[in-house]
């Protein structure tokens, strides 16, 4: 019987070297490859932004319908339809402001997106939930309409920054006046998104839009914005984690859902259009309690480390507790506040999962769809704070 032949010392050494090289390459090459564009986006690469903007402008030009989305819920499909035009408008307007040389190319597409946002077709989902049209009742209703009016008003405000006098200016003033009037008498200092549904994140859009309106027009909304900012600092945040409660009880104003990262990071993105102190605080809380990375690929848990809970349509499907939505949204305040490390780490994940492809001078993400491509462009082009420094 022949004894088994043992590997030679040279063979063992070659195997060990090969294994080390494999581990080293696996740990560094994907990180490097997926991080290249992250640095370009963080630095405001106008060529990269223009290529992605052409994809979003093409989406707006050909039009979007609820059939472009796969949810079984009619409400969710129409919310995503609204979100595609809203985030598309924000993204294109941010690019026009950052790179005026591209305004002639992208401003018409941004204005077409605004026209869609104001159309009866797009606002029908909100009208159906409330039993009244959100624009036809601006001066007569005291109902909230927080999501439709708040998110749309941010887009109107960004357009107002570029064009103080335009066909959208009067609507911007009307929506802002209606939101301020309703907040002045709102129970718990919040506007309902839909009947008996209170979400701090949607009120971040309302507040951000009013602060933006005040900055662009000189209007005085301090009577409602000052106390609302204070509530975002304290009343609507979990004392332990600093995260926003996802929803509140319309009867007593207390927490109805857990503090969660998806709402907190989106609120930081939305508030950043009008102010920096509270939005930075929300960002820092989410980063400290929910953000991590593996081999340089960033992620954000929906619930703080040490806690667990379910996900939903807002967080996206949770994988080991990781929220796709929060991972994406965190990039917006990271860029605004100069946090390159966090931005690039999260971008690596977005790049890997999104599968970017370039063709005919356009660039988009295969898995993004209309909403994903518009949303990522709005996130990637978030303007940096004038006082940005790494937190």
C-alpha cells in the first residue's frame, strides 16, 4: 500500500501566496472599481452629471405612467409616478444651478416635469385620498395634503431660485401661503399626509419648502417655521438614537412607529434645501447609529444597531436589517456636509446594485427604473453646504 504523497513546501508556499493574492484582490479591486465614480460625483463632475441628466430628461420627455411600476397597490404606483417627476425636477434644477452652461439643455425638461407635477393626472392620487383636489382648494381647505404639496413645493422653490419671475411663481406663492396657514392651526404642529396619517418626514418636505420660499422671496414664515424646527430637534426624535419616529399618532401626537433610518435620512435630505443645522443633526444621528460598511461597501440599517424590526414600502426590502432606501438617502446629506468617506462608501453599494450603463451620451442604472434614476441623480447632485466640512 502506497503512502499518500504530501505536498512539497514549494507547493504550500505557492498556494498560500495565491490565496493571499485572491483575498487582497477581492478586498480591493471591487472597492476601487465601484468607488471611482463616487469620488467624481462628490467633486461635482459636470460631465458625469450631464450624462445622467440626459437619461432623466429622456424619461421625462417620453412620459411615465403608473404602468411603469410593479406594485399591486394603486396608491404606491401613483406615489412613485409623482416621485419620478418630483425628483427628476429637483435633479435637473440642481444641475442647472451648479452648471449654468447646461441650463439651456435641461431647464425645459425640468419645467416639463413641473407641469406634470401640477397636472390633474399626477395629483389624482392625493385628491382621491382626501376627497378634494389639493390645488383647487388651496385657499379654502384646512386639510393637510402634506406629501403632495410639500414635495412639489420644494421643486417649485428650486425653480424660483433660477427664475424669480416665471409662470410657476404664482403657484409657488399660493402653495407656500396655504401650507403656512394650515400649519398655524395644525394639531401637534404637523400636517397630515392623508386623513389620520402623520409622518414627520413628509413634514420635513413642508418645512424645507417654506424655508426655501422664505429665502427666495423674503416671505416671513417664522411664526410657523421656528417652532417646527424646534420640534424636529426634540419632540419627534428618539432620545436614544436621535432618529425620527416614522409616524405619529394623530390623536395624541405620540410615536406610532419606531425611530427609523429611511425617514430620518430622507428628512435630512429634504430639510437641507432650506436649512442646515437640524438636517445635519439628523444626518449625524443616522450615521452614528445605523451606518456601517463591509469591505468599503456602505450600508445603513433601518433600525439602530442593537435593535430590530420590520421593513415596509418606505425602507425597501430589508436584507440583514439593511435598508436600500436609507443607504441611498444618506448620500444626499453626506455630500451636502462634506463627508466624502460616507458618500463614497454608500455610492459603492449603489454602483454595485444599480449596474450603471452608458450609451449615446446618456448614463443610467439598469435596475433603477424611472424613479430610481431620477432619485439617484437628485441625491448625487445635492449641492454642498457653503460651510461644508467633514463631520
